[in-house]
C-alpha cells in the first residue's frame, strides 16, 4: 500500500477542479465586463460643451469737447524766393488772427510745407511759363466750440485759400470707449440669455471675448477750397456717437 505524499492535497474528483476553474473564469469575465460597461457609460456622459458666439455693439452719445480745423495757404510766383516770402507774410497774418481770437500757440501746428516747381504749357506742349508754388498746411485745435466759425472766418480773411475739414471730437476718448464697451458686453449677455432660454438651456460661463477696433467718432464737416473774402462760417457741432463692438463666446448647459 502506497503512502500519500505529505503537503499535496489532491482533489476528490476532477469535477471539483473544473468547478474551480469555471468560477475563476466567471470572476475574470465579470471584472472585464464591468470595466467595459463602465467605460461605455463614462464615454456616453462625456459631451462637447455647447458654445454660443454673440456679437454686439454698444454706443454712447456725447457732446463734442474740441474741434480740429485743417487749412492751407497756397502761394505762387515766378521766383521761389518770392513765393516763399508771400507765403510767410500770409502765415504771419493767420497766426496773428488766431492769437487775437485767444487760440493758444501750442494749439497751432504746421503739418506740411512744400515748395514745388511748376510749368504751364499750351495744347501743343509749348512751354508758356515756369513758376513756383508754396503750400503750407495747418492744423488748429479749437477748444471753445463757439469760436469755430470765427476761426474759419478769421483765417480766410487773413489769406488762407484752402479749408480741408473741421473735425469734432472728445479729448478723453478712452473713457468714452470704455463706457461703450461695457454696454456692448451687457448687450451680448442679454442676447445670450435670451437664446439660451429659447433653447431650454442656460449660460454657464464666458469662454472668451474680443473687442473690435474702435473708429474715431465723427461728425466731420468737409469744405471745398474757400475764397479769402468768404463770409462768417456757421458751424454746428451736433453730438458724437462713440461705439464699441464685442464678440463673446458663451458656454451653455442644460
């Protein structure tokens, strides 16, 4: 009779061993199946956020605070020196007229000075004469808007023969633009809320916003070249509209 080997436990039957193996396989399959289901559920719950892009504009109406007047003196003569002398004489008269109206020297700027040789020819191309033209352009800041018309009248009488334009504006434009931007953001938020409610959703957060370039406000009064004997010029400043545009991305949720 053979003795059993110590430390080794033999199964009573092959069916018991098969049952153990089958149980282990079920456990492993159950673990694998549970992981797969969990992954699918997690994936099904992972959704891309709903993003709404809104562009809105805010505007502020303001009274103009300052005016910029651009004009020029154009003189001509057969000799360059004579053209320069004539221009200098008129420019001196213009500066004196502005000073008498109370315009500060620092508010008068020469923006361009040109000495140009010119020729005059007939239809056949024959030279009739040679001469020189001096053009001097000025930009005057008028801080008392009640004097804009007086300034135009005075410089025209002093010898100015070209008036380009009169522009009204605001000295502290940045503060006005900030107000317009704040209104633009409020407009964008109101639009986003209305659209979200119509879709059965709500605004969760702002993802990003971008402001458009702010144009310099008008109005601009343009004038053709005027004669020196022109009468007093009536000018109405009106009101200015400062606008700002913003594009905002909103994230929505149910």
